[in-house]
């Protein structure tokens, strides 16, 4: 199913097997999966928000800011219950 959302990427940022250090636990871990990123083009942001969106509050807020909209929640929501 084509959603007609223009993006760049995916771009590989970190390969699996790359070590990273957890300062709190003072332990080295190794990534299990490759890490990718992509950019949603400005012309497709609104469509992305309508069809896909996010569940993480900080990402919703950034998307709404990019669209020059007020986030649709201003009080406790189901997102904060998780």
C-alpha cells in the first residue's frame, strides 16, 4: 500500500555489534540491530501526521511544532499512563 509520503533514506547511522557504554551500570553493551533514520519531507509532514503519527509524547510535540499546531493534549492522556 502506497501512502504517498516522501522521505529520504533510510540512512544507516549505527551498525549492529557496535559497543556502547552505560555509565549508570558501568557496563558495555553491544547493539543487536542496525539503527536507521529517515527524514519526512516538509511537503509530507501533515500526511505523515494524519496517517502514521507517533505514540511517544515528545515526538508528537515536535511533529505538531513542525506543523505549527498545538499538540492535541494539554492534560494527562493515555500516553502518560505507559
